[in-house]
C-alpha cells in the first residue's frame, strides 16, 4: 500500500511539473550539444592543427564573443520574461518578437563595422579571414530565437534541429579538416550549421506559431530596449570575466597555453550548462509562481549533485587525457581542480540572480553585484600582473574568487528581501 502511494505521489509530481521536466530535457539536449560536441572534436583538432593554431582559433572566438554580447543586448533574459508573461496575447508576442529582431539586426550591422576597427591590430590582421568567419557567433546571436521558445516553454523543435545540425558539424570536421591549412574550415563549418539551424527556427516561428513580423514604433522599440539595456550591463561584466582569461593567456603566455586552458574551460562549461539549463527552464515557471520552497529545494539538490560531479570528473580526467591526448595535456588536471568549482558557484549565482532577484524586479541589485564581482576579478588579475604571477592556475583561481564573491552577495540580497 505504501509503495502504491509513493508511486502515485511520483506520478502526481511528474504530471504537475510535466512541462518543466519536458523542457528541461529538450533544453539540456540543446545546450549539451552546443558544448559537448566541441569537446568531442577537441582531441582531433588539437592533433590535426597543433595546439598553437588551435589556440589562435579559440583566441579569435574569445574576441568575437565580446561583439556577440552586444548583439544579444540582454534580450535573452528580458524577452523570455515578457513572452512568458504574455504568452496568451498573440498581438503582444508579435510585438516583442519584432522588436527583438529589429534591434538585434541593427546591432549586428554595427558590430560588423566594429570588426574592421579590430583589424588595425597587426596580430589580428594576420588572421583576418579567421575573425570574419568567427563572426558566425554574432549572426547566430541575432537569428536564433531561443528566448522565444524558453518563454513559451516549448523547446522540442529547436532541440531536435540543433542536435541534427551539431552531428553534421562533427562529421564535416572529421571529413574536411585534415591538415593545418584547413583551420579556416573550423569556424566556417560551425557558422554554416548555426545559421541553417537559426533559419529553421525562424521558419517554425512563422509557420508553427503564426508569428507576424511588423515594424514597431520608436516608442515601443525604445521601451523594450531600455529594459534590456539593464541586463546588457550584467552580460558585459559576465563576458569580461569569462573571456578575459583566454585573452590574457594568449597575449602573455602563448597560444599553446590557450589550448590547455580552453580544454579545462570546455569541461567546466559542459558541467555549467547542465545547471544553467535547470535555471532557464525554471525561470518562466518561477516568474509566474515565485515558490520559495521549490526554489530552496532546487538549490540544495543541484548543489549536492554539482559537488558529486566535480569529484567524479576530476578523478576521471587523467584517464581521459591519456586515452585521447599526449602526456603534456596532463598539466590541465591541476587547472581543473582550481577552475572546476566554478560551475557550482556559477549555478548558484545565476539562479539567485536571474531566476529569483530578476523575477522579483531587483534588477538594479543584480547589476551592482555584477560590477562588484567584475572589479574583484580585475583587481586580482592586476595584482597577479604586478607581482609577476600570471599563469593558468592563478588566473583560474582569480575567476573562482570573483564568482564566489558574486554568489555570496546575491544570497545576501535574497535574504535581505525575504525571497529565498
């Protein structure tokens, strides 16, 4: 009898959170594909291109990611929120979607112009085509409407097409990239796949969900852009922390070290994605319900899972490296133990900030927190530079310190307002 009751309770729980569970599965598939597939191709590209040339590719992606954040302009959060709230109002949905695409298209044109200013730097001008092809990140940021599907809590279509696109990417990398001279094909193949996936997503918007694109008044555009601008500031501080390490390592230590750091960062990002996905799926639900008990339980469970994953991956890393890489990649293991905790703090910080504080309209506190965190990070970096102690390990620690500080301050805000 007790067993029957437990089964019934589990069944009721699954039914109650059916949409959340379903969307978590699809969004997890999408995000894991975006990060795990590059990790799959990593050993092959390192062995084919060499760590220095591969480091140049990663360095170019880090530079372009700064431009991509401007194309995003905070809409991935604000548009998700507004679409979640207005999902039954087709007129309002059309307005939001139209504004996002209008603004992102204009921003895309601007960042392409800015790219040519970057070519004034000789070390970048040497790889001009590589940077142009790497701009697929900005085009993808403009076209791919992940914010729409998160808002209406329907991720199935996007996840399936993205999965197919990423599998095709793997096959093409192994077929076409066979010598160091083929390095330009890496961003090119990536870009073609991303753009095709984005166009399919837009097709689904128009024909499945009957979205009608309309030019909006300047007042409407300004209203939505102004709201997103606040979130852009948090994104800028985030990208400064996430990408500056790669740029500092490439500029000070060399492109070979970029390859080592990128390997560890990819592992951390894959782990982070699992927990980002939970937060992104929960965001529309929490935005409507603001259930404190649900939020507390989720934080506890995911933190415990995160700690377990941290140790499991760390203990398995040596075997993985020896299986797929040369012995010199073993220097990445200490970097993992230092950088690995980052995905746990990232999850806590992201959930407390994006899901809880922003849902309760404490955007200003999130922005202030992000700037404090960025200043902590930059201060540690400058201090390391002054004492001539910049290396992969100290840079990893500096990033963890800043995100740990960020998490503590967000927890303080949540307790202060009584929302956790």
